[in-house]
C-alpha cells in the first residue's frame, strides 16, 4: 500500500516537469519578437546566440541524466522495495567516482576552450570583414540620453541612429556622465561607456528594421528612459534620410552641446547639423588634458539632496578623484 503514494508522487513530479519542458518552446515562440537575444538580426548577435545554445546543450548532457537517475533511484531504492540491494561501500567505488567527477570535468574543459576561442573571435574591437566600407559612428553616453555623432556625414542625433543594412558599423563609444553600457540586443552584446576612455564595438545588421537600443547599466533616476532606436535601412533609404538630416534646423556646436549634456529624462529623438567636427575628441580631451581641473556639469544633482554640496569628478594631473566639494572648489566646464 505504501508503494502507491511514492509512485503517484514520482508520476506527478514527472508530469509537472514534462509540462514545463513542453510549455517553454511555445512560450518562446509566442514572445519571439520580444526576445532579441534568441532571434537576433545581426551576424555578431547570431554567433553569440549560437554559442549560448552550444554551452546550454553541453550542460544538458549532465542535467538530463541527473533528472532521469533521480526518478530511477527514487523508485528503485524506496523504503519498501525488498529487492533493492543495500551497498554502503558504493561511495568508494572508483568507477562511480570517475563518472561523476570525470564527465563534468571533461564538459567544463570543453566549455572553457570554446569560450576562450569565441572570446577572441567575437572581440568587439575586431573589425568585421565585408566587401562594403565600414561606417564610423561615435557614441556619447549622457544623462540620460545617447548622442550619436556621424563625423564623416557631419550630422548628429539624439536617441536615434540609422545605418544601411549589410554595412559594418564601427562604433566609438565614450561617456560624459557616470559609467554606462551601450547595447543593441538584436545586433550584438553590450560594451561599457566610460569617461576618459574610448571603447569600440563592431556590429552589422543582416536585414532592415527598427531595433531597440538601451542602457544596460543602472545610471540613476532617468535610467528607465535611456533607450534609443537603431534603424537599419536600405542604402537608398539611408541616403534619403542623410540628405534630410543635413538640412536639420538645429546645429550642434560646443555651446549647444554643453546645454545638451545637462541631465534630462525621456528625451525625444533629435537631429542636428554637426558644426564641431572634433566634438567627440573634445569630449575626450576634457578628461585627458594635463594639469586641468574640470567639473562635469552633467553629473550634478539638486543641491538640496546633498546639503548644498554636489558630487563631481575632478581631474588632477591625470588622476581621477571622486570628491565632495562646494561650488567654489569645483566648477563647470
């Protein structure tokens, strides 16, 4: 009589597990448009997705047998099974030890080697091979918005970036605000944007479409609205947009940039004519200039929150120091 409850519990647990396994593929398919990492639109993102699948497949070679053996042992070695053999010395069985230590070790080594090879292959600083000329776009993370600079096209945009499909994009990334992270999930992985540092990210879109770009690093109260649109279009559509952008009513020069760099939330996309061709370099220079003392206005917060004090980044002879100072001790650029 005691065998039935054990059997029923095993059958119920197996049914629940099977139900979850069946539901997950349908759930993924139903929400596939919202799961960019599993249904990417760029060559780099596809390779990263495939690496994820391979690693998960290897891990399942361990997980699935463990689940199966759990059910088998639970039934075979139940308390009222008189036919089950009790062998307390099995714990020292060398064959068993080799299996449950050796097999996971081999799989771990395979995953480590695979991860190492793919890390070099998918290096974000590594240019992409293509028969098309790469396109340079400079990215500046501000509070709480993204500035995109097209140095060759002499335009700039806020919270919107457009580029032709099947064209390698060379993103040069920095920040004029607290550290952030630039991410377009449909096209590839994230990379950090930090003051005083220029990072690179090479991506390519395999097809046209609008993709969601976002900040992948918590950066304050405006973080939730710090997203942008990345649009991949045909060459003809891109050229039309480029001509329209060059005739934009707004112009971006250094003084206008200082206003743009002030903290603001939920900014709508904007397009500018670029007047300062070296704007990206000037943003970098303010952090690397020797013997300078620069307060970053974009990092300020309402004084009432800090008892009439403000947090700044001050640069003293190439050494970054986070200090709490008054307005007279650290000034705006």
